[in-house]
């Protein structure tokens, strides 16, 4: 675990927004008619990694805490706005009965 933490700490502050953009793009570019369980798992894993890095940045009082916190917020909102796989586009009641 120590080499992973060393790598994360040694990276640029813009690594987190790039990871978030990659995850959001993968989530939104997934076609709706296919199962996107893998994409959702990768998105959730990336979200957890971003949250871990953000907490560590804030705990160490690093100067890029605002970038990481804003990125975490944008990633959460983007995930909440994405329609789940298999959900209907809109609700149309069946009034034929």
C-alpha cells in the first residue's frame, strides 16, 4: 500500500480532475441499450479513489484541496444525474385497460 500512496502523493494536482473526466466520459458515453455494470463499477471505484485522495489532501493541508473537493463534487453530481442502466426514458401510463 505504501508505493501506491507514494505515487498518488507524488503526482500532480491535476491527476484527480483528469481521472474524474475519464470516469464521467466513460459513464456518459456508454450506450443505453447495453448492460453497463462494468462501467458503473469503474465509475464507483474511481469515485472512491477521488474521495480518498481528497480526504488525504485536506488532512495534509495541501494547496490543491479546493481543486480536489470541487472535482469530487462534480463527479458525485454527474453520477447522480446519469440515468441508471435499464431505466425507462420516461413514464407513460398504460390506459388501454
